[in-house]
C-alpha cells in the first residue's frame, strides 16, 4: 500500500512539474508574440526639429582697401572671431535656414600709418620709409551681430554636409588701441573717436563638414573723420580666412 502511495505521489509530482514547465513555455511564447507586436507598432521618430551650426570660430587675414598713398601692410594682420548663432530652418527638409546671433571679434592691422595725439585730437601720418621703428599697429575689439541665409545638404542622420552661407554682419566697436614704438619709446592712443563705432559688411562662407572658407567685405570705412593733410582716410577691410562651425 505504501509503495502504491509513493508511486502515486511521484506521478503527481512529475505531472505538476510538467504542467509548470509547459505553463512557463506558453507564457514566454505569448510574451514574445506580444512584445514583437508592440515593437512592430512602434514608429521610429525622426528628430524633425534638429538645428545646425550653433557655434562658430573664425580666423582671417585682414587686408586694407582704398588705402591712402604710401600706406603699406608689411606684416600679417589678423582677425579672431567667435560667437553663437540661432539656426532657424524655413523649409520641411531643413536644408534652408536663416540664422542670427551674437559674437565677438578682435582685429589688428599692422601697417605704416602712425597715430599720435596732439592735445585731445588724434593726428595721422605715413611713416617715412627711412624711419626706424619696431611696431606700428591699431587693434579693435568689436561685438558682432551676424544675420545670414543658409543652404546645406544636411540630414538628421549626418553632421557632415556641404554648405553655403552668406549675409550681413553688424559690429559695434567696444575698444580700440593704437601703438607706435621706436627707439624713443612707445606712443599709445586709446579711445580714438575718429574710428567708426558702427561697422557692417557682407560675408560668405562655403565648404564641407567643420572647416569652411570665409570672406568678408566691409561696406563702411574703418575711420569716420580721420584725415592726412586734409585728405580723408576712407579705408575699408577685406578679410579672407577660415571659419569653423560646431553644433
């Protein structure tokens, strides 16, 4: 009798184990099918609101146009600029956009136009070619407001694309400094009121990926009222270099 009970109990145990096993298999199968249906119903959402090129950094060679007679640039004059732009796409594919923002630029112009001060009034003269001097330059710090139109081949999947950007840049002069140094000492001039406080010009950049060529043409003269022997100094700037765009 005990042996019969034992066998019955063993059979019941095996039966329970089998039921549990098949229940677990059924549960896993149902879960797999259910999960697959959920995955099939999930749509991959594209970032339709992506933007491009939020930050920029530029380095250019500064050339002076419409120079007075005798003025020369004998060394490398540069501009360093950096800032932030708000990208605003205007078409569905987001390949066309407008952008505006805020930045800063530092310019130096190394040339042979000596700037000194007689009383409170600045004075200008072309340095005699036979004169010995070690330094002559003027520099400017400006706050910039660029406004540009953008075309690019970008997609939400790739940060590498072709681009052509162009527009206007408005600048406000924050600080200026001129320095002439010879064997008799240094002649610094700051806060020169003859400089134009507000400058603007047209620019364009083009390239692929991060590095792009850049050109800027100044539409306003650097000086507002400066003159040499009564002849107005109407110099403008032409800048050619590279610009880096970073998200």
